C-alpha cells in the first residue's frame, strides 16, 4: 500500500513537472500599466484637466473673492468690536456668522461639483486608455495586463507604450 502511494505521488509529481515545462515553453506574457501616470502624462488627461479649469475658473474666482470680502469684514469687526455697543456687536457678529455659513456652503457645493465633474472626465480618459491598452495587448500578444499591483518589475511596465498610443488618438 505504501509502495502504491509512493508510485502515485511520484507520477503526480512527474506530471506536474511536465506541465510546468510545457507552460514555460508557451511563455506567458504579462504587462503592467500605471494608471496614475496615464492620468498625469497623457494628452487626453491634460485636455480634461484644462477643460475643468476653464469650466470652474469663474466660480473659483467668485468664491475666492467672497472669501477675501468675508475675511476683510471679519478683521474689521475684530478691530471695532471693543468700541461698538453690545447690540451692534451682536448684530454684526450674527451677520458675519451667517455670511461665513453661506460661504462654507458655497465652497462645499463648489468642491462637490468639481469632484463630480473631475470623476466624469477621468472616467472618459480611463475608457479611452482601456481601449488603447487592449489594442497594445493584442498587437504585442500579451496574455494579461495589470493596472494595480503592489510591486512590478519595471521590465513589465508598458505604460510608456500606452501613453504614446493614447496620445496618437485624436482628443475630442
């Protein structure tokens, strides 16, 4: 019985070695793409960033100006607070608190809108990049392309090829 188990174990081990040798002969090709680099360096990502900056520049300027006005009013109140009557001080303080609350709400809304639009634009860039990654993988016969990894040997990084191919695609 023990002899039979040894022979079966040896047979299984021999089969695994043969399969391993066969798999190595086929050469499994893997590549890695750094998505963050694509978002930083590709023409599509830069175009999306410029579009967002243009779209939100006016609101950002208005928000910045409102912040300066609020800061100026707050500084003026602090300088004059000791000379004001109690009722005036309370009234102006209430106005400043209301203005600050409104400013904070507008700033949150701006940030939420900006983040939402940024996510939309980055999603479009990612969709284009994924199409290009698939084309590069098919052209160069990669078996797998990873976008997330803890560590990748730089020799498997195909990000430069993908960025070059993505930049060759006309940006809308």
